[in-house]
C-alpha cells in the first residue's frame, strides 16, 4: 500500500450560501409550515410524533407506538455525565451509582412562538428586556430599534414578540425577504415587509400604508411588532374582544384560547433564511508509473501449488512468481503483451499518525496502467 502526503493545494474548504424559503400560516390556533399538513399515522395524528406546525429534529420514531420508541440514555457513573435538562440536585438524588440509567425522550421539535407583552410586571417582560443591547446594536440601521423609545414602556406601547427558532433561519434572516400578511375572513387586510432592508417592517397594504409597524432582528430571529393602529374594525376574540391590529398578529400560535370569532383572523409569515454549508474537497493523485503493483494474492498467476520458500537463520525467501496478465485483448484466444495493471477501488485518508479517518469507495474500479495518471476529487460535508 502506498502513502501520499496531501499538500496545501490538495485540500479546499468551500462555503455554500443558500437561501431556503419558509412560510408559516396560522389559523384557529394551528400552524402550517410551507402549507404542509400532518400525515396521520397508526398511533398518532402525525407520523413524526410532534404537533402540527412543528418540525421534528432528526425525524426519529416515525409512526412508532408509545412503548416502542427509541430514546437517548446515559449510564450514571463517576464521570457525572447528564442531560442538560437535568439539574445537579436531580442527578445526585434520583439516581444511584450502581449503573442506573438516566433516560430522556425524543422527538425534539421546534416551531414559532408568540408573546404579547402589555405590562412591565409580566414574566415575559424580562425576555424583552434581555433584547435591549441587541436592539440598540441595530439602531445604526434605524432609530426604530431604540429600546427606550419604542419598547421600554410596554404599559403604553404593547409589544408583540414573534420568535423564530434558529433551525428555520440558520445563520440569519435574509434582509428584504420578510413578509407578514394579516387576513380577515380570508381577505388580505394588511401586509408589512422589510423592503428597506434596514430591519423596519413597513406596512405596504392596508389602512396605514407607509407606516413602520415593527422591526426584525435578523441575527436573532426575533420580530417585534408595536403598531396598535386599527387594521379592521370588526371586534374579534383576541386576548380581549377588540379590533385587529399588528400587536394581535399570530394570535393562537402559542396555545391562546380560540374564540368563536377568532377564526375570522388568519396570518401568514414568509421569509428567506441564510444558511452557510461547508464542505471540504480533497484531491488525491495517482501519478504516472506508480500504483501499478498490488500485494493482493490474486495479482499473481495461480499455479495450483504452494509457493516454494527457502529459509535460514536470518531470512525467509519466497521464490519469484509470475504476475497475472490482465491486459484486455480484442481477439479471442490471444494473449496481449504484458503490462502491469491494477484496479483502484477505494481511497483511504489517514491522519499524521497513520490512523484511518475516512474511506472513499469508487462506484466502479478504475483501471490504472503505467501510462495513465488520475486525479480523484472527494467531497466531505462538514
């Protein structure tokens, strides 16, 4: 087996920037992702084992019944390994060191969430306050991000916070591609977009066209809506019976009570995300006049006899054997002139200590002669 050292010009790391599109449609407390409905299974209403409007991480336990689902587990030992959701007190008191199994459960899931913050005494207000530095950081794009002016006094100006998990937006939301639509009785009542690409959500359709109704924090996946301007005068059953406005956008996303009239309102949120995918390209060369010998026994002609060897106190010598001629010929019963040939079927990658770290198998073995040179291009997703 031959070893070749990879040079600097033989290894490339590329970054591909993609812009996947997501659409969330909310109606009657149900979220639909990209207009897909859940597929009913034998044991649940969704074969993925997560609620409608949620994505399942890794998509484990497809259509499995409750008692036969796979689950993660850790054997408690001296290393004190535990799940992040388990507190130190629970770890120390609920499990013994005699090999007790600490288990968790799948499926892990994620979806958008909403919280309307109307008072500084609410628990959710602390989550809004945690965004103060991030909001002020965006203020060089627009003064609409100034926290003290627009978000501090929620008693006067309520804030509708829409949270998008990073599993959807990747590295960030793409500027200029966020669109919110508000429907009343199936008719578009208002729309807001970030067409200025500075984080401002500007209403482009509806009663207050041209006004800023909220902001988008691209890197955090947070949408903050502050406009209480009336979109439709019909009183609907939101947190209270009131007319529709942007602070009511997404009502029902986080389990809010759906009233008899709330079904008239529906919402659509669409955006492009920025996902950066890295892959490594490795170039492996098969030079002229090299890699034309093999230690595989089938490389030698079969004689039907055991190899003849001679031994001594300091040596073990095996007599020469003839290399099998595998050169193809166009004529039957004709032997082509001999030439050393091998067939390359896989390429192995080793680290500096010659430990195997990767194998690339070829779909079809490549015929290698002494006059041929090949360059194999391998890609690995990081």
